C-alpha cells in the first residue's frame, strides 16, 4: 500500500485593515465573491470563481460554503470552529482525487488599529500515485498568496 504524502503549509501576510474589519470579512463564510480576484487582476491561476453558496446559517458553526468554479468543479469548505475572541477559525475541505484530509486554520494578529497579520496554516494528504506532491503544494500556496492575501489586500485598498 502506498503512503500518503503529508503536506503542511504556513503563510502570513500584512493586511492594511483593522483586525475587526478583516475578521468580519473572513467569517462571512459565503462572502468570498466580494474579495476573490480573477487571474487577470492578480488572483490565482486556474479556474475562476463563478459563485459561492452558503449551506447552513451565517454565524452558526458548522456552516459550509459551496464554491462553483468555471471549469465545472465544486469545492465545499466547512467552517468547523470560530473563536471571535482569538480571531481564529478552523475549516476543512471535502476530499477530491488529489487531496484528502485537508484541515486549515486562519487567524488574525492585530498590529495596530489599522493593520494586522493574516495567518493561514493547513495540513493535508496528497493521494499517492495520483498527484505530484510539489505541484499540489504549489497550487495551495498560490491560492493563499494570490487569492486570499492579494484578494483581501485589494478589497481593503478600495
């Protein structure tokens, strides 16, 4: 039996926004369309975002967002835990042909009244004999950098 390749990623980025404003955007679980950038505007390469639907009730965990992409893919991410005091969430993503057991945390560290550090850490298993570990890791790193960080910076720079 082939072993899964375990991957861990940790990324942080300065965001010029108050921690409370950024927290409100992060926890608006289906609000991703407000800040997601297209590839042409500096977003991540690959399929574009068509829509995002909330499954569940806003402000109650768990709640799921179902993201539809223009290549026909659907990604479901479930927010499992939300702590408003520490500004930390934990969420997972439904498995696919390449990735299983994806879990991530996002948390915000306040720098001052108008800026903060956005942190994302994830761990997941890459399916053996199906996907290239380095390519999958690079895809997630690009998603964090280009979609999450660039998208939120652009949203708050308006």
